[in-house]
C-alpha cells in the first residue's frame, strides 16, 4: 500500500487562522517597517495581491521567486532587499507552524511497517525549502520524498500532480491512499482517479475563529497558542475547553493571583462548585511562578450561607421582589424550594403529604401559596426553626473547621451581587464580634450598588451580557451544596442537592474538557507565552458567547450540554433548551425563562421574538423602578 499526504493544513498547521495572516505578522517586523517602499502601503495587502494576480495571469504554477521578483519590480526593491524579504517569509512561516500530531503518528507508523510514504502539495515553496522546514520539527521528514506543484508545473487541483507521481513512483491508483484537507484537490480529484481519499479537519475549529482581527498581532499570537494546545487531542470537549473556556478562566485566575500577591493574601479559598476549575488553574500558575499562596476548596452557596439568616417571620413577609433570594428561582416543583430550606423530600412527604412536594410552581404566586399552606402546619413550622438553627450551627462549625482565620485569606467566586457575602459576614460577626468582613474575589459584580472596595475585589462590573458566561464553564461536575451536616465522628461535611444528575454529568466528556483548560494554562505559563496578554482575545470571546458575533457551530455544541435544571432541580436539560412553535401558546412568562441562546439556537424569526420579549421586559422593569421611586418619595 502507498500513502501520500498533503502538507499545509494536513501535515503541518499554521498558528494563524488564515495562511495570509503570516503576511500581517511580517509587516510588523522592524526590517519590513524600515523599508521605504511600504511606508505608505500595507506589505500584507501588496503581497496578497501580487500572488493573486500571478495565479490568474501565469499559465504555469508560480514559485516564491516569481512572487518576489514581481514585488521587486513593482516597488523598486534592491536584489538584497528582495532576498531578505523572501528569507523573512520562510522564517516566519517556520516559526508560526507546528506538526499535526495525529498525522505525524500515522506517517511514522506506515514507515515503520515498510510502506511507502510521500508528501504532495500545491505550493510556491520548493521541495527542499519545505524539507528543511519540516526536518527542523522532526527528522523523519529527511527521508520522505516531496512533490510540490511549483517544481513540476503540475497541480493536485487538476490531477496532473497525482499522475506525475504515478509515473515517477510506479504506483497504481488502486493501491494508493491520499490524505488532505481540501475538498476538491485532496478528496474529489483523487477519488475520480481511483485513489482512496481521506479528508482531515482543518486546524481552525470554529466559525468565529475566521472573524479574528488578522491585523492585530496579539490576537493572532493568542490564536496560535490555542491552536498549538488544541493539536494535542482530537476531542470536541477538549477543543471546547481549550478554545473557549480556557482563556476566560486563565485571565480571571491570573488577575486573582496578581491581586492576592499585591494585597499580601497568603490563602485563597475557592467556593465550590463554581470555583472547581479556578483552583486547578490557580495551582498551575502558583506552582510555575513559585508563589507563597496556599489554595483550598470551600463548599458554599446562596442556600448554605443565607439559610441561617432566615426566619419564619421573614418567610411570612416574603414579597415578589425577593424572589431572587435563592428560595424561589425558576419554575420548579415544591420539593426544590423546600429542600433549600433544609428539608429532605422524605420529610416533606411525612409532614405535608406525598402530593405537596410534587406540586409544580410556575410563579412566585404559586410558591407563596404553597409556603403559606405549609407554615400553617405547626409541625412544619417547628421543623423549619430547627433546620434554620442547625444550619447556623453547622455553618459556623464548618467555617472554623475549614478556614484559618488567623492568616490573611480571601474567598474566590464567580458572579455575585455581594448579598450572600454580606449575609455570611454578618452571620460570623454575630457569633464573634471581632470578626471582620470576609474578602471575596468576583469575576462579575451584578449588584446595582457599587462594590465595597475594601473587601470586594471585582474583575469586571455588571454588563448586559449573559451572566452564565463564564460561570457556567467553571463549575464542578456534581450537585450544588445546600448546607452542612454533622457526621458520626463530629466533623462537618457539605450536604448536596438530592439528585444523581448534575451539570456536565454522563453525556459530556468532562475529563477531556478539563484537560483542555489545564493544558492551555500549563502552556500559557511557559516561555514565550507567559507575557502574552489575553485581554483582546477574551473580549472577542465575550462577544462570541453573548451572540454579538454569531458562531452557529459553537452555539449548537454548547446548546446540547446538560446544564439547565428540570422541574425537580435535576440538571438534565440542555444548556440552551430547544424552543418550539408550541411554546408561543404557553403563558408569556414561560418564554421569558428561556435563555438568550435558546433563541439563537432556533435561529430565524426566534431571534426577533427574543428581541421583542427583551424589550417588553425592560419596559416592565423601568416602569416598576419608576413606581418604586415614587412610593419611596
């Protein structure tokens, strides 16, 4: 059996989204900026136009010499300047490329088995230039024949180069397998000739990567880092971790560590479950930089930290505007808010009967009705007071069991209004008067009031973006903490939501996803990537994940991930649940509960429907705020 491989975007990948982006990297180099010929022109655009013109006017395959001799004549360059430019282009190509790991393994396996392998490409670089380029990355290419269109004046695209190889190597098409990325030149043409063709995926994995600003060197370098890391493993979950989640996670964690060092914080406690991945990335950075910071996990949530401050009186006076207070959130059955109040499902069945807990709650009014009915039950009320007291005692014991209050420390969380932090600090201050407010790091601060800069360290302020990014991509693959319980040995352990299903569970390859994020962090901490800023690329990603730049393939991949809670609080529903036309016949509020991504997943007119709903909801909120302001005056 005989094997041939395309070279560019098959054997070797560039670290830029488009091959011509190499020219934009070149034009930033001092040697090219110093040339007077390009002082008022873009070298990259000139280089692209000349190649384009040559390919359409020459009756033969073009070479690199053809390109630069034309460039020399057009811009009156010296022979020395022309030779230097050609040398720079080859060097930049070498520096901004890497071998396709899976293809390299295939080639080595075939050679070790005694099978014939060649490389074949439509390219203006000569075979020996390409050989030197490839051999610099792996010595195996020193022994492999290379056939290039410019050397033989024959192209893969019209089949002539395949026929030429057949004559030169005495190969039969029936015993030949060709591998490449181009649909026509590497699949359709060889297939017509009788060659077995295998198409490989391009290095560029997502549609949005084609919209990267190719004039921005920082963006191109960040893409190159992502592309290199992504090459290590061919997995959709790994690719998602590297391409989207990793830059978001790394940027925030690096900021937290930098802030901790400048503030003299020696211990960071990452709040679970949203801090699960954050801590692992922090450990990589801390270890690589040899920083004197300890990291630990601490289990907590709105439920676990706010329940001790609850009371029967507060529940009886609960208003519709308090529904963001963690008890009633989203449509659910009654089991879910009762569980947040410390009750097990078994307890609810015994106290209120087997049907109450299964009662669906579509609105705050439904919840208030069930709550009022339950509070009229004296045994329920007694049990509730017991749960609130136990929650406070166990929280106090857990914090003192987990946190070393004698050292300088801070908690690390993702998105927050700061309300839970205030409740937690007030709870501790009631138990111990000299307790200072616990400092927190937040990625996004969601409150309308300014953050307290003495104890709330905020990476970014509230914006109109979907707040589940990046929070949704940070969390651990198990259920949320609802409080704490005492074990037989007397230690305190977290108590979790009663479910076997949680975000990223079973149907998502979480291990590969996490491995992608950690691989990115490890590579980013090595030279030369350590000093590479991520801010521009992360800003670009934020536009992508919030649909300001639409990438249909990414939306569809994320949409199907198990994330949303169903009526029982089990995270089984799609990250962006599917919307169907029948949903238009549901109550108006039902459509409001769908995340923005569901509308973009459906596409078409659903995007317009979302925009209308969002506009009406905003009007309602503005009207409510004006009314509240009048009442307060």
